[in-house]
């Protein structure tokens, strides 16, 4: 499969939504559609794609704002880890805290638990549990691409000072990530630019300190 990853930067938090598709088919998976649903729809229609699922790395307000509209538009299921229920349930209060308009809270079709793999259409997806930024944070590995949400960034890592965050847990998740994934695969973060673990391990101060524990 010749995987193509399109990034759309959405909303006031400049969150990265990803459209993952294969140029030999028109099926697409949407990862973390955070806001500006029409912007995402326009890109889907321009490429003549058929979305088959929405996968979220976690449930913070800047990652779920467009989910309900996209579910409604394309009649597709929404997947997220079951430990994100508490984060999802706090969506309205989080919007109020940041002074943002409250959109429809998405209904989850599939609560992920201990699954290690998903098969959706022509996509084979590896699920990596990486709690810490939130209780049920996960990463999705699809071929040579890893979608990490807010677990890891170019030069930094996810914050843990919001409700549900835990720094010790995030450190363990980062070590787990270092140990199990190919360091040359492309890391797609929830904000900012792409990176690779082999770059982060020599430049990211958080990972430099952790690699000796890995």
C-alpha cells in the first residue's frame, strides 16, 4: 500500500488532523479531527475520498471538535480508548474553561481496550497504549507512520498538568514507544511538525534523559 498522509491544521490550538489514504483506493481514515469540520470535508471531497472511520489518540477538546459533524456527514464509526471516557465527559466544562464555543460531544461507537491491532478496510493498524498526557492516550502505527497525538512532539513531549495527566505514566509510555517502534518511522504529532524517534533521541531533552532508562 502506498500510504498518503494529509495534514490539516485546525482551530485556535493549531491542532493537526490527519487524513490517511491509499492512492490506489479511495478509502480514508480520519485521525484526530479537532475543529473546522468543513475544512476537513473540503479536503476529502477534493481528493474524492471515502472516509471509513475516525480514530482518536485522545479526547481533549482540541482533538474532538469536528468528530460529530464528520460522523454525521459520512456515517462512520468513532474509535477511542475506554479510559478517555472521563476526558470526553469533561468536554463541555473544558470548553467553558478556555472560553470556546461548545460543539456537540461525539458519541463513541467503539471503545478500545486491550486490542493490539485493528483492520479497517485495507488498513492494518497497530495500537500502542501511551497513557500519561491523558489516561487513555494511544498511538496508531500504520505502515511507516505513527500518529502519537500529544504524547510526543518535535523537541518536546505532552503536558501532564491538565486533569488526567500523569508525568510518571507519560515517561513510562515514552520508554515503551522507544523500545517497540522503528526509530526511522515518521512521527505525526497532534501539534507542530513531523519528526522521527532517531532525531528526537539526540535532540529532544526529554527523550535524551529517558533513553538511558529504555
